[in-house]
């Protein structure tokens, strides 16, 4: 049930992206011949202001067909003033960016509503719970301990702390924590989970708070900034060719985390939707042919060369880019499935003291996927 809900939500956010393109195109005088919600056999179709709207059988994703976007469309007149290809570069730039902007504005709007109505916010770098029997419990860490440094390196965010712990399974770490205003040194040896990631069994603390509209907007902007920063670090890994098995995947993992968050309440689920929406906005801007970012590269080349890139070159590049995207998605899915399969090493390993939320979803101030925190509760993090 929750997996289905997560997939429908992902489809809705993809539709929001395409609606951004549609609205910008219409406002700038470009004809949008068709807008399809979902894919597969059409269930419903109607025309409105010259655009055919189609609701398909499988409600996942969407597509907006802009007149002149395909330079090889039969009967296309390059001089048609209502064609995308005939528009000035700045108009095409706005239309291309509008999809990601729509995703970002939706994420921002959801966050403002959450912060205004009241939600759980992070207590920076403060332990909320300690799992009994975990390494943190053996080291006598307590709720309320504030993390100051790991092995002498100052910790700025909870995500940094999670990263330190995750990278050192079986290796002793020296933590400096502040307890009642006094520094204490704590020695921990993270245990490896079934994926070989270090865990010590602590979670971050949250408190419930309502924000005034101005404060809610500021917190929402900071929230999206943190999520974007975490997402960019993951996307950067894919761009430079890092092994997709080395980090948390974006595709399958996000859907799984979405379903888990949905079971813990609307607040948590909406936060995950925010993360997915921001990730979608950034993914579409990756400079790969076949994505909006690839189109931005063509626009930049056009401005530099004082003439557009050949339609044949664009088509070839978009085809190669699309195949590369599909290959990456398949590789990520296979890596995620392999990580999900139990191994003999994991079966014989000792119990893990806690489960960590990926930094992308935690982003410094998000709620737990495993359950809505209480007023002094916490989200799993390290």
C-alpha cells in the first residue's frame, strides 16, 4: 500500500515538473500540442486552449510535447513564431529551467506549510536515543549528549557525524561530547551492518515547534539548501563515474524510504516528498544530453558559436544520453538489489546498534523514517 502511495507521489512530482515546462511555454507563446499524465493506453483525453490533455492508464510520470522541440518533426516550419526552436535563447532558457523551478517551489511550499502548522525540528548534533546493547550504550553515551568532534576533527552537522561513523566499521573512534556543558571523551567502535556500513546505535534529537510565517520561510529555504547539498554530492558521484554500489542509490532507495516514511505519518511522508522533489529538480539539470541540463548545454554552445547546434548532432547526443541514463538506472537498481540480499557474512555478524537515515533525507533537520518522533524524540542517524 505504502509503496504504491510512494510511486503515485513520485508520478505526481514528475507531472509537476512537466507542468512547469507547459506553463512557461504557454506564457512565452510556444504551442504545447499535448500533455500526458502517466503512460500506457489513454483513459481520458480532452482539449483545452489548444492543448490535448491525456490521462493514461499507468499514473507514473508525465510528458509535455512542445511544438518545435523535435527538430525532425514532419512539416515543422523553423520560422513558425509559436515553435520552441524559433524562440530567442532567453525564452528557451526559461522554458527549460521551468520544470526544475516548479519542483523546487512545490518543495518550498510544502515545507512552509509544515513549519507554519508545527513540525519536529532538529536539536543540532544532539543525541536523542541510545539503542540498548549498542556500541554507544557500552560507551555510556546518553540522550542529550552533544557531539563536538570525532578523532579531533570538529563535526559541523549530523550528516558529517554519520559519515565519520559509517566509514569506520570495526575501527575505534574517539568522540568528544558535551554533557551538561562539560566535555567528555567517549571511545566507540562502530559495528558493521549487513552492508558493511558502520553503526553505533544513536539517533538525533528533535523537538516539536510551530514557526511564524517569516521564520517558516527562512527555515524552509535552509532545509531545501541542505537537501540540495546532500543530493548534489550523490549526483556528483554518478557524474564522475563512481561505483553505484558505493553509495546510497537515489532511485530504488528513495521509493523504499518514501514508503517507510508514509507509515510513520503525514509529516514524515511530506518531508520525503520534499527530498524527492528537490532531487528531481537537480537531476534534470545534470548536463547530460536527454535531460534539461543537456538542453542548457546546447543553448550555451549556441550563444558561444552565434548559431544553433545541428539538429542531427542534438538528436545523436540526446540518444546517447538517454541510453547512458537507462544504463545508470539499471546499474543502480542491480546494486541496490544486491545490497538488499542477505549475505552469509551479514547473517553471522553481531546485531547492529541502530539504523542510519541517509543524509539526503535527514539533511540536518528531517523526521525519522521509522516513526514520528515525540516532542523529545529522534531520527535514526548513526
